[in-house]
């Protein structure tokens, strides 16, 4: 029986990701025994550090298996507030200005649902992490895509943004270090964005999930630490990337208490709280040794250099140097195949999985071993040369 009539109309605003097709193809091939090098993954390839797992196991043994506060575990909120003050120079009250979330994804969704009215417009620097646009649409609001300036290292073009502001513009999303571009915005860029937000009375959603993954002297600066910004900024961050805890589903959002209150009312009826014992693991992540983090970032830094150098030497591929996160976004528009066809071609010819991104790019994640990345880059180079010879 045809059952489409049971699906809500709002779901027409939420397409399946185009990326899925490539993922499904990768899966099919692996099931047949083909060896594919994964450059499509958006997660660190390391295990969660042992001391974090131990803290979680200990919490289970101590019977920490019940609901926590809707705001999240008080011990974790305190640790997050301390971290935000010491590392990010932003002061939040752990009692009223912080919610521990089931990953940054939940914080994005709650933020849009609690703070956007239908018809509101949100400035989204593009290319961007796809969850923003989806959550904006589900909230009945409208993403206004503002192309990042690729010629200038994927920096925001503040003048262009300004020209897109209307009386309906309510929010601006900032993601630095950025997925998928790898850009890290300097203080001057953030100051220009902050000035624009203040002048136009905009809220800012600042997604800082890749905060620790910065290389070659790049510095992460929190939007809310800039003068006048804490009262209009939602600071989003989490444990997925920094501590290789994607499956634990723990993140947080910090903001003025009335905005937090609005988000909490959604949380009360959707997830109630994040998994109690996973939150104890996150306490250990923040309060114990950070050596694991430094080791992981050192590995990413080495891999970044390799991948950037190899991609830069490939003919007709243009690549901006990534300064953060663990992605690079080469422009492939000079090749004979568009991004989706190219991703399939690379799967066939180089045995590597990449993500087609928009009309001109593919995203490559270097969350894979140095050896695999060496092989992947070699395979890709040969495949691209063959493609150019034949076209
Ligand atoms: N924000 C960005 C920019 C991301 O790249 C991701 C995951 O890839 C997320 C948020 C979601 O992270 P979480 O696992 O905390 O939900």
C-alpha cells in the first residue's frame, strides 16, 4: 500500500543527503570484499582514551544509570563552565547558562527550534556542515547561503553578507575551525562578523566543535569572548572530535539563561538528558590529562601536511591550505567530471571514498593512518592523471 500520505509536509524541506549514494556504494563494495580507503569519514580514527572509558565504567558500577538533570550532570556542567572560562575567556553560570546535549547536533536542533520563528532568515556561510540548513528548515525558517570566499582561503565576505541582511534576518552561523573547508577565522574576521551582528541585532550560533584541531600557529577564538557578543551568542562545543567520542553523543551549548531556558523546554520533551554514564566519561575527559588530545592533534598535523602537499601537486586541482579540523576541500571544477561522478570514478579507479560537496568540490578527511593516506594520495594522483589523458 502506498503510504506517502502519512509523511508530514515539512519533510519535503528535508531531502536525503546526496552523500548517501556514495556511502551505500562503498558499503556494497566492501561487502563484496573490495578494499576501500576511507577519506569520507567525519570522525577521528582513534579509540576513546582509556581513562575516559574507565570513568564511564566506574559510573555504571556506581549505579549512575538514572536520569540526570534536564540541564545535564552538575559535575559536567561545572567542568565545562571552568573550561570555557579558563580556555575561552567566557564566563557562564553552570546552573542556568549551560545545557549538556546529546552531541552538538542536538544543540543545533534545539537552538533553531527554540529561537527561530517561521519565515526568519539565517545567514549560513557556505559550504557548511549540512545539519544547519536542515534544522533551520524544520523550524520553518529560511537558510540564506552566503558563499565563502575561496580565493581568500574560504574566508567570510562580510560586505556580501551585509548586502543579504533583511528585516527577517535573525541569526548568523559561524563554524571555526570549519567543516568542510578547514578554514580557521582570524580575530579580525571574527571582529568584523561580531560588528555586523551587533549592528543588525543578530543572534550568533558559534559551532566550535573543532576548537582543538588547529595547526601551524592558527589560533581558535571564541565568538562569545569578543566584546558585546556573549549576550547574543550560543557557544556550541562537544566531545565527539576532541576526545574521539562520536558514539558517546555528548556536547554542550552555553548561552544567556533565557535562551537556555527556551532550549531546555524542548530538551525536556525530546531527549530528557544525555546518557548519564557517558556524561561521567566526559567529566574525566575535561578534568584529567590532556596528553591524549595533544597526541591526536600532532598526528593530524602530520597527515594534514602530507595530504595538502600531495593535493597541491595534482594538475587542475586547486586546494586552499586547511588550518583546522581534519578536512580539506579541493576544487575539482577544472576536471572533466563533476563532484559526484568524480567521487564514483575515484571509488572505481583509486579505491578511495571521498564526499562530493556542492557543484565544484570534494571533501577529503585525513582521519586515517599516515600509511593509508600516502597510498590514497598516490592512487588518486594516478587516477586523476589517467582521467586527464582520456579527456
Ligand atoms: N558541527 C560540525 C561542524 C560537525 O562537523 C559535526 C560532526 O561532524 C557536528 C557539529 C556534530 O557533532 P556531534 O557528534 O557532537 O553531534
